[in-house]
C-alpha cells in the first residue's frame, strides 16, 4: 500500500474547496458583469494560503469574511480543529468555518451559528450544517459583499 503524503492530501483538499467556492463566486460575478477583466481577476477568487505554514492563518484567502480551515484526514479531531479555526478567524474578525472529510465520505461543515436567548438576544454557538447548506450561505454572503 503506497504511503500517503499528508501535505499533498491537504493541498488537494484545499484546492477542491477553493474550486467549489470559486464556482459560486463566478456565478455571482456573471450576474452583474460580462467584463473579462473582472471575471478573470484573481483578487475576486478564493485561493490557497501559500504562507500558512510559515506565518499561520487560514487555509484559504479571499473568502469574503469567512475564516476557512480545510481538513482531509481519516482520524477526526474536530475539537482541536475547531479551536484552531476559531483562533485564526478571530485574529482576522472572520466567521469561523471548518470543512472536513474522510475518504469516500462527503464534505462536512462546522461553523459559527447563533441561538436565540431570552429578551431577543443571541448567543454564538458551534453548529454543523451540510456542505451544500454552507455553499448557499456562502453565496448569499458573497453576493451581499460584492453587490450589497
């Protein structure tokens, strides 16, 4: 059985998520422009954070206010990953999002949610949503940021 290179596996997962998010971003951009200069401007699109090992930070950049960590591992360590995700997101005033998956299983998403409290207040909480639900939230969020 061949040995799996963890860095390659992680980078591949990050590229996969970036591609999926970029499909959403391109869809939104196409709603408002046909200008090739804008449509092909990499500053609008999610990219891997090439400096994450050296300087830290989230796995992906240009994420429109989401602090996204991507994990592609067989042994789940969700509490540790969530702590890493929230710490990194907090530094950048972003919404923490943890995307993870195991082999032959779908992507899962844990993100910050809110629960209603007495007197119209809300408290932040960790919540799990389907990856497709996160994509819908991401689409609405990006649309608001770009064309609010």
